[in-house]
C-alpha cells in the first residue's frame, strides 16, 4: 500500500518531500480520505509545530489558529497579508517556516502551480515556484528541522517533469486504486446498513468493480438506493462503464466482447494455443505459464481483432484497446501525459487484456518516424509491458501485418514473448467462415455445404468473405427472393463481384512466417520454410522487388 511506501521512505530519511499521485481523492480505508488519514496516522504523533495547507485557489491555511500565530511570528507578520497570494509571493515566507519550526505543508493540485510542458514555455511565476519546490527537497536545514512537504495531483504527467529530476529528491508515491480484496472489505462495510438488496455476492461485486475507486463503488450503492433497485450484475456493469468512460474514454477504448472462439472460423492452432496457455492456466490459477504478451502477425482481415475479443470473453478478462491516434496530442508533452493516463487506466482494469492494433504504425523501428511516438513514450511502454509483477494479470496483445517494421526492443523476450502467425484461411476454414458469417447476420440460406464456394473464393480473407456474404444478401434483396434467401446462385454471383485484394498478401504471409519461432503454430506447408531461413529470405526479397 502507498502509505507504507511513504512511511518507509520518510523514516529512512530518503526524502522529506513527496509527490502523491493518481487516486489521491479516494477513501484510504473504509471511512477516511487522505487528509484525515494522514492527520490521524502520521501527523498527530509527530509533534509538527505548524500544519499548513496551500493551493492556488484557497491560498495558505492552517490546521489551528495557534499555528497561524506561530507562522506570523516566524515571518515577523510580513506574510499575514499574503496568504491568498501567488506562490512567488508566499513561498519565501513558507520557506522561513519550513526552516524554523517542524512544519508539514500540504500542497494540493500541484499541477496547477507547476504544470507539465517545456521549461521554455513556463511563465516566470511557474519557474519561481519550481525553484522553491525543487530547492526544498534538497535543503539540509529543512531536513534537520524535520519539516515535510506533501504535494498531491491526480495525474503525475500533468506536473512539470523538472521536479522529478535526479538532482532533486522529490519522491513520487503512486496512490493506487483499491485491489480486489480491499474492494471486498469496503463493499462489506458499505452494505452493512442493509439499505439495498444485492443480486450477487460481495465476491462477485468486488471482482466486477475492478478499476473503480471506492468513491465510485459508493456511488453505485447510493444510486441503487436512490433508484430503489437491487445491485445486480447488469447494474454494476452499466454504472462502471459510464464511470470508466468518463475517466479514461479520451485515451482508452473499452471492449465488451460478445463473440467466443466458436464464432471464429478456422485458426485452430492459434485458438488451441490461447486455450492451453492462457484460458486454462488462468482457470487453474497457474499464472507462470501465461505469456506477458503476444504478437499476432499476418495479413489484414484475417481475424486478429476477432481472436482478441474471443480470448477476452473466454478468459473472463477485461479488455481495453490502446488507440494511439487518441493519445497523440497536439501540444508538447500532451501525448506523454495521455499515455501515462492510458497505462494507469489499463493497469486499473486488472485482470485485463491490453490490445494494440497495428502496433507497427506506433512503435516503428529506429527513431520516431512521422507517425511514431517519442522515445519517452516508447520506453514507458516497454517498462510497463515487461513488468513481471503483472504476469497473468495484464496480457498485452498486439497485432501487425508488418512485423519487420517493429522496433527490436519490443520483440525481445519478456515482452511479446509469443508470436502467433495468423495467416490466410485455407479452403476448409473458408467454408467454415462462410457458414459462421451467414449465421452471424442471421441471413437465411439453403446452402448446406460451403466447400464449393470456399474453392471458388481462393485467396479471400475472412474480412473479404464477410464482404461477399453481405453482397450476396444485397443481391438476394434486389431479386426479391423469398426471405431474401442466399442461394448458391446468389453467392456465386457475389463472389464474382467482390474480388479479393491480393495486394501484399503473399509478402505479409512470408513476414509472419519469418517471425514465427514455433512450428506448432504454422500450417504444414510453411513448416519446412522456417528451417530454411535462407530460402525464406529469398522469398521475402522477391516480394520486396
Ligand atoms: P484483422 O484484425 O486481422 O485485420 P479482423 O478481426 O478485424 O481482422 O476481421 C475483420 C472482420 O472479418 C471480422 O469482424 C469478421 O467479421 C471477419 N472475419 C475475419 N476472419 C474471420 C474468421 N476467421 N472467422 C469469422 N469471421 C472472420
């Protein structure tokens, strides 16, 4: 828990200035918010002469009038008129207090005082505040007197990065969202008053509320109370969705998977791998077997996204998609800020599948290209993706049709440690896809055997088969066939009208085969090829020409 980290660092004298960040406006235990919690657990027994609070809107305030008197005495009454003024005016007097009397200073909304961004674009006011705040962290006088400074912010990425430079000693402390056990304890506490009925167990409520703060959990309970409805699975899901959307909707897409493995045609090898190495180990709670990340390689439209959805459904994991176009902002530092928030949001959804589609467009080989992201974002991502504490709780899945363009650091073991080729469907698989897609749309058909159509539709991806089926329905409607029935004749006509785009398919297939290091995941015809890398290289070169 964050408080232990804070206390240990404080007691070990590692620092006397801390930056509490993220879930700082939540309940710490069942009933105390951070300020009261710190007062009762930390401040009370440490004889601070002055307990002061500063934020840019309310100015400087004190816990007790006596403390204000003491402050005025230390500052020779010169600051009495300045308590509502800007940091540059009042900080020099706070400095006197910090160095004279054992003082604890809370600064709320620190991001409003020293916002993130290029130092060159900071106002003189912000720069002055930054200097005071940085210097305090390394002041031996403050340390000897025993004064402490605690700054708070919801998002550390909103705060000027200068303050965290290693030449200073400001310690960031991440205040995490409550874990499952903590949520359960809180839910039990909340429901003690018996004011609402529950249609599910506290365990289920605790599981379902991943990613929510205690405040949001309390809101769910209060809403159920006000609406006079029982707390049900659906009720929580709906409320949770709106909370998460409000909180992270600008940087993350939440996926609520509706399809399962049975709704995907073919891909037996990939499905089997995911079942054996993810779904089953999770059910048995043997997380050692679960890979940290998986890279799905292969041509577009072959069902990679579909597979991620099905995995989320059958593993019972939450699923979020990182969409880099939402994250990359216009202003300096904005992208990094968004990305940080996005990772924290993803992390808070544990257990969670984090999906990055077309990862090659984001994390390209070499330096950041036109569409690429900065090195800061890249290293932040690498760090997060290789955090082994997350094994079995956060699974990264990325999809790409150009694995050759990916940065090598991304492919190194411990990140995307399994690469699964998702190739063009074979004949039998195409027949299955025809059947599945017709069922998906609930179209009527009198066709029972799709093999002949699968033969005609050679080189069609799953996505192209979907286009064919929809075209067939269009034709059936135009011909005014009873129940708009998709007949053999109609389907053949549709295949003739929607030609597959063979563009680069062969090349993308070879790239995916080249990337694969596990023969069990390859169709027979490619198995020999990965033993003969030279031949594979030649084939790739041919495709490139
Ligand atoms: P990718 O992510 O590989 O580009 P998608 O998963 O987005 O491909 O596939 C696009 C659409 O094509 C899917 O929504 C689905 O309707 C259809 N599709 C592709 N492959 C399959 C498959 N194997 N089985 C069923 N439908 C498929």
